């Protein structure tokens, strides 16, 4: 057999070795030199030639609960433990644009994420955190523009240049209508808000990713790996086309588009999915949208291990599941990674389980050796064949979405929902019949209650304290300034209906944030114009 070890980069950096002292090239190819290189179109093997040799993926832990003070303590704890980026979870009232004292928020304040009702809460959440040096990801969608406005307002009040801010707002509203359900406005004006955020960040926040187009929630709702990939990239096409229609050149904003995928238990299928995702997206951007810059063609993505695969039964088994999923994400070339904690099928993670989830990433990065070579499974007959099949199946499904009019029509007609529901039903039937084994659940199960860890309990008084805080804020601010700011938000929202893709609405929201308008007030001003979302039959 020909020695292909040096087929990667002859004479390249061989300073890395195996634990036994064998030299490692940055990447490997076929002996005839005909194989694709990492860092070259269509980027199947990775978006950078050296991948993790130059820099590890960003290690994030999705965290947020109760008050801004408590979440801030958790963030400091994670950063001190070696985490390299923050990922903020918001409670349901914040996601839906409700203040803590809204009757609809009763019982939900601070339960599944942190409660942020104003710029003052955001300032407390970020206290002592160098936001000009730490990347912050915010899982927020319908109210993404409001939370970004708070973030910008904190930077302005701290005197931090906006150009130094780096991070991501999830801001993927399309998947809310089919997979999560935290939409606040109808789809079409919501898309206009997203387009305006893309314009604003391209102009004022050049290091900020204005949208993380999310397949994670689509997958968690029951989609297959191919459906997750196809529907996510079809949504990406919809957002990109709307930005282009609003007058933005594709190469001016495409490099800041990012993606978010789940990683499930089928180890090789997940690796193939990530490799195929880069290939398919590069082709879509070049051939359908006319992008020319290499940076516009590169699919950058964050990965989260799959919450839906975690079992409440024998919870310690989840550590193994998460480790396998995290390894698949790294072998697939992710740029950012979150590992779920073992207890997340039961509650929010404790400090101990959050630390173990972070350590899972660090062991993979520093002890396993998989980060030393780009795309180490490239050239595997199985992985390459599987990558081709996933790419072909996903492209076929994207074409089907395009034929019915694109992603928005796929949402409005129920096309996505039907596919996802069918897949979810089929999977659950397999589990129920025992055709698909879930260790510790439908096979090899121990006695009930085995392995239940100590759980984090959120103080039920959080809602009381947050209501008091927002009432105090309203009492101490300049009411006339707030009313003027809210009027400008309504005017800007009205203008966005006629000309989506301008930065005017974001500018008005930042002004409202600085005036101490609340989340509910800002969302309400937009809803006055857009109307509420009402699900059709």
C-alpha cells in the first residue's frame, strides 16, 4: 500500500506528534494529490486548511436562569473554568416580549433562562465581563432586535466601540413557526425585522453575526439529519435573498451568516451531515446567489449536543451520549460547541454538571488527538459515500422547497410541519416497538430512580423580585423620553413594512433601550404596527 502519510502538505508543519512521537501533518490526502484540500471550495473538509491546529473551536456552555445576578455568577464560573465564549439562555417571557409583571408571564419568570426586562438587567448580566474580548451568543428570536439593542446600549454606556463587539443573535424566526413556537409577530413583518438587523450589523457591528440559522430546533422537533440540513439551508437562502432584495450585496453580509446544528447519536451520519452542509451551502451561495468572495461561501456553524437524546432514566448514561455527539461535531469541523449536561432531561444544569460538560470538550480538545489533523476521517470510503448521499438527498429536498416558492411558503403551507411530524412519529414508533434501542430506557434498564442526580431548583420568588425591579425602573425614568422613543419605534416599524432592510428600526430600538424602555414596551410598540401572530388552521 502506498504511504499516504505525507500526501497532505509535503514539508509542512510537522511539529505535532502522536503520543508515541509519530509526526503529524496538518491534513492528509490521497497519494496522487487529487483529493480535496481543507480550506478550499467546496469546503467539504473544513473551512480552514489547518482547522483546530491554529485555534480550537469556541467552547460555549448555554446558560441562564433566574435573575441577571445569578446568571452573571454562572458565566463568571464558566469563564474561570476555561470556557471561551458565552451563550445566553433567556426565559420564555423575554423570548415572547413580555415584562415580568405581565399576567401571561406568571410562573415562567426566570425558569428556563434569565429574565431580561430592560437595559439595566442586561448591564447586570454582563457585569465584569469584557464584552469587547469575549464572544457572546444570544439564543433569542422574536425579540432578538430588542436584546441586541440592550447589548449595544450597554456597550455605549461603557464607552466600548461597537466595532469591537463579537457574538451572535440567533434571530432565526422561520424555524419558530414550525419547531419552537416563540414567535411574536406574523412571518412577513418578522422577516423584515431580521433583514433590518442584517443591514444594521453589517454597517455598525462588523464582527457580529446577525443571525444563526438554526437546524437544532428543527431536529429536536423530530426531523431527520437530511431534513435538518435541507430545511436549515433553505431558510438560509430565504434570509439571504431578502437581504439582496433590500439592496445589500451578497458579499457584504454573507460572511457574517452563521448556522446552528444539532448533533445526535448516529456518529458517522452526523459527521457526514456537517461535511455535506459545507459543500451544499458553498454551491448554493455561488451558483444561486452569485457570491464570489471565499468568505461568503464558507458555512460557519455552532453545534449543540442533542437535548432530545438525553434520558431522564439512568441520567449518568447521558455523559456517554454527549461525549460521542461532541466528538462527532469536532470530527465534522464545527466552529463552536456546547455540550449538554447529564441532568438536562430533568432540570437546568447544576454547577457540577455544567463543569463536567465543559470538561468533556476540553478532554476532546487536549487529550484525544483529534484536533491535530484537519478532517481526519476524510478519505474513509464509508464517510465519503455517506457525505455524498446526505448532500444529494438534502439538495433534492431544498429543490422541492424552492419549487413551492421558498422557505416562507414552506412555513405557510405546512410543508415543513408535515415532513417533521411524519419523521417524529416514525422515530417514536420505532422506540416504542423496540426496533430502536435506547439504553436504560427501552432496553438494559435498571430499577426506577436509578442514577437520579441532585437537581438545580430555581427560586420561585424570582418572579416577585423581577416584578419589583421593573416597577422601580418605571418609577425612576424619564417618562416623556420613553414615550418619544416608543413613538419612534412605531414609526420605524411602519417604515420597515414598506422598506425592509434598513437599519432604522434597530436605531430606534437602541434609542428606546437607552431611554429605559422595557422589553414588553418595545415589543408592544412593534406589535402595534405588525399585529400579533395568529396561527392559521
